[in-house]
C-alpha cells in the first residue's frame, strides 16, 4: 500500500469521526473524549505522512533496526 492510499484511508476515518461528533444523536461525554483523542492521533499521523511525502528523496532514513547502545540515555530509560 502506498502512502497516498494510507493517507486517504485515515482522512476518511477522520471525517467519519468528525461527523459522529457533530451528529444530532449526541455522544456521551466519555465517548466524545475518546473520539477527540483519536482525532488528534489521526491528525498527528496524517501530518507525519505529509512530512515524509515532502522530504527530499536523497535524505537517509533513520536506522531503526540497530540495537540501542548500552551506554545511551534510552537504554538506561528502558532498562528492565
């Protein structure tokens, strides 16, 4: 699946959730908070997709497969 397809899927999901919040049936306050939180997450995800769509292709991607160095700050944070 390409980024534009993923973007379209999440954009449609965002619109459905916004329509649910605006609907006449009303949504309970707890569900409303859940929907607003999900909308914020979707908007953040869409912004991230937009960013990567606009990044020049010659910029190297971060290496996410290399293990965390034992001396690094993150390794101390996530030590069990």
